[in-house]
């Protein structure tokens, strides 16, 4: 029997390396609907990467840990091209949330918590940083920000607010 050639390469598997809690704080966003909400910081034992405070929904999610953006191989990270000034603000730590028009490209399905992201300075391949999504919400409040108006004008729409924990190395 002849061996069939492999027609399709298998998609690369996600290799998840989890970070574990290094510090935990009191709930800063107490909401009776989410009695287990709290904030935690995570660290990777392998590469020593540490997150800033991350708002967590449940204790069990916290105990399980979250993927390390350096050590996890995510075959399909969310690609987020940014204008230079916004990319630089993420890298410096001044900016932690990206705002996009809510819709087919930016929604709760494409922006799932703890999905890997790649931030890119424009569409080039030179300046990129990896990270992960740590929170997602839909809001109209960003429409009143000057930076939003500069891009989208005065229209008030649903905005996908994507909080990103970046590996700023
Ligand atoms: Zn790591």
C-alpha cells in the first residue's frame, strides 16, 4: 500500500504556559452580580514576566492561571495594527485599552479574554509586541474622547473596549 502524501499541514497547536498568582488585592470593582470579582497579578515561573493588576471574574479562573504572553504559542492571535502614537503609548504603559467600533471584527467572540494579541506599529513587521486580552466590554463612553472623535467624528456608536496586558520588553 502506497503512503498518501500529506496534503494539508496540521494547524499548529496552542502551547499554553500559564502564569500563576503572585499577588491578589481587594475587589476594586465590587458588583453584586460578580461576587467573586477581584484583582490579581500573575507571574510566569519560566520567563519571569509579570502582569499588572488584572480584574478576574472568578476565584477558580484565578487559581487556574492565565496564559503567559511570552511563553504561550498562540497560532491565531488577534492582530491589532496601531498608529505610531498609540503603539508607543501601549509600550510605555500609558495606554492599556484599545477602542474599536463594535462589529464583525471587534466583538466578544474575536476579543475573548486571555486570547493572545499582537500589537503592530502600523502594518510593518518591525515593531511588534505580544500580549493578551484581559478584559472586554462594550460601551459608548469612549465616543466622547478627543482621540475617538479625531478618528470617527461625532457619531455615537457601540465601542469595543479591549484591555490588553502587553509584554513591553
Ligand atoms: Zn513566560
